[in-house]
């Protein structure tokens, strides 16, 4: 039996990353849902926490895959690789956590 797999991605952008470029990156990541098979859902937002524990990470993307095999197909997918090339010049740090959904 397969289980949904969540792919959580946090971005910290370089201080000199232009706002318009960050908006382009946001839209490009969101568009991956329609470009890559096996993505069940994709949601994202920017940090709104008042706790001050974000360590500079401002953007959170949560991608739900139908299973680990779909995630494995996403990683080398040309649309994901192209997104990485768009992101790289503006990226300071990234944090990724994947987990299988448990009830």
C-alpha cells in the first residue's frame, strides 16, 4: 500500500535577490504542479511566525506526491531541473524534509 509523501522545502533568499525575481521563482515553483506527474497538491506561503525561529527562511513550499516513486520521478524531471537553475542565483540556503503521511 502506498502513502502520500510530503516534500517540504524552505528557502532563504540572498539579501540582494530582487523582489521581482523572487515573485518569478514563487510562480515557477507553483507551476510545477501542472508540469510534473504524480503531484497531488502543492501549496506555499511566506513566513508569518512571530516567534523569530525562522533562521532566515522566508518561503515554505509543501508538495504532496501520490507516493515516493512520484517524488523520485520529480527530482530529475526537466521542469524541476529548470526551476533549480532559475532559483540558484537568488538562493542563500534551502532545507528539504520529506515524510510519508501517517494517520
